[in-house]
């Protein structure tokens, strides 16, 4: 909405005057000019906040009433006080409002909030405020009408004729009647004895309250009607129309409480008197009519009745036409609805046919998928059977080899001794416990690629009952192809299968760190700090494709820097052999460029875990610090020759 330029200039001028008055410590005049400017242009910048600040300072100049400073009702809820404080603080903050008085008002608002938000200080302040309000009320009751020491006058409302008492400063001004709520001019009533029906006062805040008491003597009323005007005249000891006893009961006699209703009696006006007398005049007129006049009157009445009847018939015809039109519209609407319903029915039928066709196609696809799934499951079961048979054969061969080695073939199980640590101490009879998972040497190349769960242990003589753990491929074609190529998978989910008993220590390599995923399911994956043999990817490539799986087994030795994660995979670093030692390895490179990240699907490249010990202590040379000694029994024979690393 566009503002009037003249009004805006005038508002700016008044705003400047208000600022000048405030600087001169004339707060009342400053507030007056600021309010005038706000009435002219409410949207003037900084004017609303200036008026708010002046109001707060005006209240504080009289007395520090904290509720009035925060502009809330006395004894308000703390939530209301907080909300109002935030509102005023936002308006009066000196950083956002650099106008006159904002800083002082902001400090007063903050002080008021500190008092009212503190439970102890607010309780004391509320108690003092209640005592003050009670004292004012008692003083008001003692003064009776609230006009003690003030000049007053009586006036009558020009509409409802009720008498009211006001301060004399409101004489000859336009006031609002407390009774009928209409405006009237306050003219002083000249009668000496009057009845006070309502008491009004601009200085009293509880106007018309039932707690205020009125002093009323035994004053009666007599009414005289002169030329249609009603005057009121007081006479002591008499009642209205001689009913002094009833009037005393209503007004309470002497000093009493006024009960609320209007204590006046309406007089009949000249118009009402004439209205009452009209029927009598008509009757007198009919009696004085002649016969011809009576006939004319009868015809006139008959014609009027006919006209009324015709008008009623026309109205009925109109109503009938309207009803017919309405019925026709309803029929058309019903017909259109029926057509729409038929069309919708046809469309629904077509949709049903389409859905049936789609369901048929989906059913066919589901059948195809089920057949494929059955075939895959059958293939997986066949592979597991073949794997179990192969494992059984390899274990039987290992056991048979162990038995024959006692007499003749001891050189087959011979293993190079380690340089520093004796790894055989970790696989003694007392090392076996129920519930452990042990790695078992493979019969193919003697590496610990199989896993067994210890069920029972007997020390003397030594015998353990184990359950073999078979890999769960879950139809993974990658794993199936990997096993078909002759490579064993050492990482994944393994399930408990057939049981067997073993009485030899030599087929066990080390305890495996695993996680129990279900009742008979175990998860085996590389963990941080462990050492593993990794199939060499170059040997697995195109160059070695014509070789057998056994001939293509070339290994890289790696140490795990992080534990395997199904989301991120794992990180590792390559190890190389230290010159002059059989099974001591060190990091090939140091730094971020020496770290390799292996994805989730590449975990199948791990061949087997190698038991390892990190070399520490005073007996170890300084050149071998931060090196690993690996179990020779888990290393290929080509890595055990001294000088391999060179």
C-alpha cells in the first residue's frame, strides 16, 4: 500500500520532535508525539520500536511494575513471560535498534525478566503486589463510589434515559452509555434528587462490578406526563406508583448492593396509546356505516381475497415449473452418471483382462526362475558332495601317510626348523580345547587350507573328534568356477558337516580366529595383523592358463593392515624374505604407496593363513626389528631356501 508523502513527512517531523523531547527528559510529551507519528505512518522505520521503548520508560518512571514493563498481565505464566521477553528483546536490542530510548528500555526489560524468572524473587514481588492491590481495593470500598475529593455531575442517556455519574471534566462531551453502549452528549441533569442506576468513572478500572456498594436512601419516584414528555421528581418516603415496599425491596433500602437490572419503568408513548385505540375506532366506524358502504367494503375485501388467491396460484405454478426443471436436471444428471459408470465398468473390465495377462506372464517367469533355482541348488549339492569326497580322500591320505611315516617314510613329513621361535609349542596336546576351529594341512601341497571344529579331546592317549567345515557357496558362480579350476577357497562362511576322529598332531597347523554366525555356521576371514599366502595374480593370468592348477600355484606373502569388511574389503602390504634366514620376512615397501586395497570379491585370492610371530626382544638383532618369522610348515618349499629374497 502506497503511503501519503505529506503524511510521511509529518510523521518524520513528529518523530524528530519526540526524540528532542526525550533528550530533554520530557518523556510524556515524547510519547505523545511518537504516538501521533505512528497513527500517521505506522510503517515508518524505527517508529514502532520507539513507541514501545517510550511506553516502557514511562511505566518505569512512575514505579517499577515489572509486569507492566514486560507488557503482560499480572501473575502471568512463565511461558507467557518468556515469549514476551523474547519479543521485546528482539524489538529493543541496541544492535538492531539504535533509536532513542531503546538501550534503557532493553535494560529494564532484561531486569524485569531476571526478577520474574527467578522463583524466589518473583514470589516476594507477587506477594508485595497482592498486598498493594488489596489495599487499593479496601481504600476504594471505603471511598464507596471512587469519586472522593472529585467534582462530579449527573447526566442522563438520551436513548435509554438512564442516569449516570461522571467527573465534571467530562461535562458537555460525547460519552458512551454503560447501559445501552450508545454515544450521547453529557448534559448536566438539573433535578436535585435522582436515582443512581449505573456509576461510571474513567478513573475506576472496575466499572459496574458487583463488589462496589452504592449509597441509596429511601427515595421514591413519581412521574408526571406533560404533553407526552416524562419528568422524574423525587419524594422521600414514597414508592413508584405507590408501591414503596416493593421498591425498597428491589433497591435494598438505605445502603445496599445494586443487583444489576434496569430500575426504571417505561411510560406509554402517544403512538402506543393511538395504536391501542385503533380497533375501537374501527368497530365504531363499522357501526356507523350505511348499507351501500358495507357492500362496497365487502366487495373490496372479496377482491383482495381473489387477488391473494391468484397470487398464490401463480406462486404455485412457478414452484411447479421449478420442481419440473429440477426433476429434469436430476434425470439428466443420473443419465450422465450411468453413462460414466458404464464407461468406467468397461475400462475396469479391460484393466482386469490386462492384469490377468500380466499375471500369466509373471507366473510363467516365476516358474522359470524356480526351475533355474532348482538346477543351481542341485549343482551346488553335487559340488558339495564332490568336495566332501575329495576332502575325505585327502584326510585319509594324510592319516595313512602319518601311519606309514612311523616306519618307513619319515622324510615325507620332515619340516625345516624355524630360526627363532618353535611353532610346535602351539600345537601340543594341551593346546586343543573343545569349540576351537583348527586349520588342517591339505594333501595336495601340504598347506593348511581345511578347517575342523573340535568336538571332544582326549589327551592320554591323544585323540580328537572333529567336525569338518565345508564352504557355503550359496550358488555363487564365481566361487563355483574357482573351485572347478582346482583352487581351494579359504575365506567365507563354513557349515559344520560330517564328523571324524584323529589321533595325530601332525595334520593340525594352528588355531583359526573365526566368528560364529549361526548355530552351525562360522565366518572365517582375514584379521588385522595376520599373515596370509596370496595367489600370485600373474601366475593365474593368460601365461599360465595351459598349466595345471598345482603348477600355477605361486604365492605372495602379505600382512593384513585392516580386518576384512563386507562393505569396504581390506588393506594389506606385501612381505619379502630377509637374506640369510629361512622363514624371516619384512615389509617390501613402507608408506602409503606400499598399501594395496583388496575388494570384497577378490578375497578368494587368499590361499591359506600362515602362523607368524613378530620379532621383538633384546636377543633379536637390530636389523630384524619389525620383521616377522613365519611357520616353515605353512610355507611352500621354494620359499624356504636361504637367499630366496635376493
